């Protein structure tokens, strides 16, 4: 019988670690200079004398680790990420803004990779955002034909909700100008009705297969099919990236049988070095309920958390639902994945079973649909601590924010989205776009802020996310919206640690450096609360500890 691998750090030596500053994110004692850990837990936090006394009282003889110039913070919690998808991206061609600023540069990078690949092997690229390109548009299939005409070429948009393919790909899968758009997706055409090569959402089924992106499956799963052994290599690489950024816990916001099997295999071989809370895709709702996965399940490293749903598409790909059309393209309205009644039924079924829901919603219309449905579900079974989530929650109508506070709804935002392409939101929908991710409005209304990466849509670099929350200055140097949308470094640190843990339902064991909690923490080269806002992302992550064990370390010199 398969068993989830267990992790026990009781054999690890007791340790006292000291630093210039320990930011505990614990209101009872927000700052300290030393911490005692043993058995994977924090036993004491305080002055050096206090933790030495605690060690003596416990009969421990701890080793001493001194980091006199460093700042220690809790391990970062990335409450919304797509690790397996990120792992796939790490094996593709990087055509993000740091690598390619124009379509010819994308073509050049893709062509160079094609020259190194076996004949006929599919070629994939990832990370372009059309509004960051010099041409301010998507590439076309004809431009990708310059890369190759004898193999599939696909470049995925940074939003993760579509991209562009070459003519070979369209021909291989029988897509012509007369092919109807699938429900929930689009094969884009030019003014003459010819295919441009761009596709979005359910149209990506040509790449993922019918079980990938499908409205009947309640939303997209863009992971392309790889062998299980390749998934293991991808997750190994992904863990290194998260740990290098100081992330010790993630919420996987898109778990199907494929992801679940990959995590079980990772745990079976004792290679799961981070904590993972899983949100199963909503097409699995009935199976999750039938299996009884509605309460705590798993262990401290791999556990079930809830159900992931989709309300609309993405702002980056112009598939979020704006019924009046986009300012940048009035013919595009985006889409809702569900009619309100259908969506409310799914949410109510999950809530009545005791499941936390996490719904992707970006537009005001979609967010209101989520709030309305949660209000109905909570009326049917009141629960003051249900902690239902709205993923991204990019542009809520201001009237919805007090309702979110009253209902205990937790938005899970990604500030790197506006760091990377905030200007594009304004171009897409006009000046309302300056409110994208209105963290300051949330806090003013009593709605807690959770910050995450949405990797691979953004790199799992919490310090970059914190900087963006503090400054609201984009990669191009543009200030997005008024100062009332900004939050302090202290609030942002809390949003990427304790509030992230709370959004996962794990703040009783993670998110702050509090006696009794797990010994997950990060050693930083400077104090983010004392660093100029525009310089926070440059703070080095020197060490990442999980369960009192070093999992990432930068060698000095």
C-alpha cells in the first residue's frame, strides 16, 4: 500500500541561530535577535540570553549559527503557483522581456534553439507579453514560420492563457479559416478571415489534448503531456528555483491527476523539500467529495487544501470578461467560464461539503459573480472561518470590497503582474487599469492582503513582489495609480508570509516565527523593512531553511 512519505526532523541537532534582526511577523514579539529550533520546530524566540535559557531548561545542547549582518524572516509562502507548468517553462526557450524586446528577437532566439533540437521535435517558447514588445502586438504564424516549417512551433503568452503557433501546427491539427471556435476559446483571424496563429484558452486543446483546456472541465490546464520521469526532473528544477527565492511553502492552484501523481512520486523518493498545499481543479469536485478529501489530509509537506474554479479569463491575454469590450480592441469581450447560476451551484456544493474554494476572477463582472455566489453559499451554511479565496482579484468594483470584508473572502494577488505589464492593463481597459491589484483599498476596508507569484506567470521572487507592492512602479518605471493603492513593506512582508499561510489554512503552523510553529525561515542580506522601496528586490537570499534544515545556501566568495 502506498503511504505518503513522512518527514521527521527530530534527529536534527538543536540549533540557536542569531542575526542582526529577526522579523518574526508575530504581533506579540515582532523583532528578536535569536531563535532556538529543534525537531523541525521553533522552541523559543527572543534575546540570546532568553533562548539560551530555554535550551538549558529543555536539556538541550544546541549548536550555534551566527549571522551577524543578516536579517531573518519567516519562509515566504507562495499561496498561488503552478509548479509543474513552471517546470515545463524552464525547459522551453525564454522569450520574456529580459531576453526579447521585439518579434525579430523572438524569432532569433527560437531559431537558435531549433538548430540544437532533433528533427521534428516540437519547439516551445514562453514569456512574451505583446504590449512589452516593440511592435505592441502578438507575433503571427507567418513570423513563426521563419523559425521552422517542419515542426510545431508554439510560443506561450506570459499570461499562460494562450499564445501563437506556426502554420505547420495549424495544418497538423486540421485548423483552417473555416474551423469554428471552440466554446471558451478562439482561433484568431485577421480582417480577411485568415488565421493569424494566435489562439486562446479552449483553442489550446490542439496542443494539450481534449482533457487540457475545456469549459466542461471548468477551466484551463495548460500543462502539455510529458512522461512521469520528465515531471520529476521538472519539479526538482522548480523546487530549486522556489527555494532560491526564499519560498518554503506553495499553494498549487491547478491540481489534476497529473500533478497529484507527480507530487506523490516526489514524496515517495524523499525529494519533496518544500510544503505543498493542493487545490484540485473543479472538474474533480465530485470525486474529491466522494473520497472524503474535505478535511485535513496529508502531512506537513503534502496536503489537500480545496477546490480551484475559474470565473473568467486573464487580463494579460484579454480574455477576462468585459462585456462592453476592451478599450484596446472593442471587438474583444473575454469570457465567463460559467453562467452565474451554474457557478453558484458549484461553489455551494463545495462549501456545503466543507471545502475551501479558490476562484480565478479578474474583471469587475467576474469578481461580483464570485462574491454573490459565496454570499449565497455562506447564507446556506454560515462559517466565519471558511476563508474562500478570489485568485488574482485584479479589478474589483470598489463596492465589492466591503462585501468581501464582511464575508471573510481573501483575495490572493500577484503584484509582479503589474510590475511586469501594468501599462498593458491600462492600454487594454483604460484608466480603470491603474487600480489593478488595489492592495491599499483592501487593507483600508479590512480585507487581508495575500501576495503570491502565479509562477510561471512571474518568477517566484517574493522580494520583487514586495517591492512592487510598496512602490507600484513597473519594470518600465511607470507608477501605476495613486499612493493609496500602495502598502508598507511591513504589510507586504506579512502578505507574503503569515497571510499567505492563512489563505492556505495553515497559519497555525506556518507564516510567522512563533514558538511551536515549523522552523521555516529565510536568511536575507538586508532588512526589507529598512531598505529603500525601489531596492528591496535586490536584497540577496542567502539561506532558506525548511523544518530546521538548510535547503538552499549561497556560498560566499
